[in-house]
């Protein structure tokens, strides 16, 4: 196996390669506005660091969000394009699951919450029994509306850091953004157990910010 993992659902543009046993190369840049510019160079750096080429990849996993519309699509479209060009399977995993898995790698145990920045003063979030077990569907909410539901639970992710009034317990040393290395490790673990991974379908959870201007007039030639 040579699994290529990538994720652009958070401000981190992150890429990793996993050989079925361990992550062999990883690259990450944090820039919420340059996903399209940064992803392909990150793929190139990761392949170069591993001493291999894109043609050697046997499977692809991509973070399916939830995340802001534009950034999320960069990773999904790139993964689909690579999959078609290489003729290899493309899988999708929830971005929050990757962050939860990374939190487990960092030593977090027991029930906890993952929350990322959804902008508009909202968070994308889900609750976990442990680093591998999500117990709620991903959702988008205002932090103030979550305070009672997440009270007493440790929280990880950029969303938790942004809203300490709602997420009072943020353990130190936990991941803030997605790690493609964690996503790849989670996918490799599931594949080794014979699990069928989901297709790469985006978890948008809400409509995109871009809208057709009001009173838009169509001009047609006479």
C-alpha cells in the first residue's frame, strides 16, 4: 500500500503518505485563503521527501469536511482528479475524525469534543467516546448554543480555542487543525481491518457564502 492523504477543510493544507505501517512523509501549511495555491506544491514536497512519485500511489483518502465550501472543494477535486488519472480508489473521511485520531495520538482519552472554525461565529463539531469512536453526526452551531451540551468535556480544535466560554476545558498540546498524517493512519487502520471506507462526498452542512447578486439582469443580444 502507498496511501496518499490530503485535507483542505481547515486552514491547514496538509498532505501525507502512508505505506500501510506508518506515515513516511508529511507536509502542512496553515493559510485559510490559499488552499488552491498550496496543495499541489505540498503533494510534490511530500512525494519528494518519501523518494517516490505520484504513479506509485495505490489509494487516496481525502478529508470530506465539514469545512468552508471553497477550501473543502480544493482537496476533494484534487483527490478525484488524481484518482481518475491513476485509476486508484478514492476514499473520504470526516475531517473531525482525523483531528480526533490525532488527539488520541497526543494522549487524550475518554469522551471529548472536536470543534473547528466554521466562520460566521459558528463551529463545526462532533462528540467522541474515544479517538476512534464518533457518537454524534457532524454539525454546525453557535458556540453559545453548545455550552450545556459539551459542559465538562475536554475539547480540541481551532473552534474550541476560539470560544473558551463554550469550551472551557482545552487540554494543552492538542491538535488545532487537521493532520493528513493522522487521517492517513486512521484510514490505513480501517482498511487493515477490512472496513469499507466512505466515498469522498463533501460534508458542507450549510450553503456556500457566494450568492448571485440581487436584481441580476441577463443581457441577451437582440
